[in-house]
């Protein structure tokens, strides 16, 4: 949340970001210890999954949990099978409906236009910030939307530094950008406003690399945080943990992303421009094979 607060300030100070009113919706977090704390209550929010399911219910198109589990393809299955189920069964049963929420909640042309812009901007900003942080577990309950203005609000930042890659169904998308979300952006989809907002945000992140890394390094190296993230830390806190290869690797991967390297195995390659990196990430987030490989509970079909 401190990282998001810093980025929020940078977005406010940058002329291009300020012109487009780019921002991050943050909230207060007051930890008392490792097991207890206070979170700010945010009113008027509804989860992405909750919104979509309600809209499908209006249409009489809701699939039960049992039906979805029957369509869950084992992680070890061939990609052809995963792709076939995703394209021929899951997607047809879940046509785009999220745009209807914007129309229903914001009934006047002006309020609808402003809400759609806020939706696009906040999704774009957090897509880039989440990518840099390796933020995973972006299922439909961890992305909320403000019913007053369309802002996206992310919760549950427990899955950082690409921890999602270690799941039983490894997360292979850099952020959530499913067909429902794209359709709600309008006729241009990811082109236009969404892409431009992503580029402005990523440019700022790369521009402020030194400051952002100085904030992230202590967090990544913190023994308590690392213990919770990996669930493999030894009970005895020895100095050897400070040189844990995984900790070093986490820091290195963040630095590489901020330098424009898009794949782990391409660290020695020429870094991409901001525009090239954004284009690569959008393609990865929307690639059918990547979405088909996601865990059924993540809801790549929503």
C-alpha cells in the first residue's frame, strides 16, 4: 500500500497523468502485529465477479459451481484440450455483460462516459503497477468496483513477487484483462485510452526506478514478509536467509521489469521501449492459451 501511495503521488505530479486524471484507489491499513490490524472500510463497492454473476442471473445464464468444476481441465492436460473447453464451452456460456453494469449504474450519458473513463484509467494503472510488483491472484473477488464512479479498487495483496507462478495452476497472465473487461471499454477495446494510460503509468514506473526499488528492497528482504510469502522459511532466523537465492531473484525480476525486460529468460536481451513492453503485456494478458491455462476459479471466462 505504501508503494501504491507513492505511485499515486507520482501520477498526480506528472503532467500527462494528471491531464488524464490517472490515480490509484488506496485505503488505510494499520497493522498491530503480524496477525492483527485495521483496514479502512470502503463503502459502495461490489466485486467484479459479483457484478458479472448478477448480470448473468438477469439473463438466466448462470453456470453452477458443479458445472464449472466439470469443465475444469486438469493442469497436466494438453493445451489443445484446455483451449477447446475454453473457446467452445466456457466463453459461449459467458458472453460479455460487464458493459451492462456501467449502463445500469450510470444512466445519463455524462455519468456513463465519466464512469467508463474512470474504469479504464484505474484498471490500466493497476495493471501496470501489479505487473511490476508481480501481483497475482487477481480473481473476481479481489477486484472491486465503486458503484458511484466506476473506479477499480484492488484488495488482497498477499500474492506478490510472482508467487502465483508456484500455484498448482501457475498464473501465466501479467494481469486480468478478460473479454468482459475489454468489451466494457467500448468499441476500441484495449486500443486508445487503455493502452495510452498503461504507457503513461509504465513510463512513470520506469522513470522512478531508483526510488521505487529503494522502497521495495527492504520489503522483499524483510524476513517476516519473506517467510509468509514462501511458506518455506526456517523457524530459526539465521543470517543465511538474507542471501536466499529466491529473495535475490525476486528483487532482480522487479528490476528487470522496470528496465523493459519482459521475460525472465531474456534478461540479457535488449530491453523494450515503454510502448513495446505495454504491447507485449496486453498480448500476454489476452492470449487465449494463457487464459485457457488458468485455474477455473480464477474465472478467465468472466
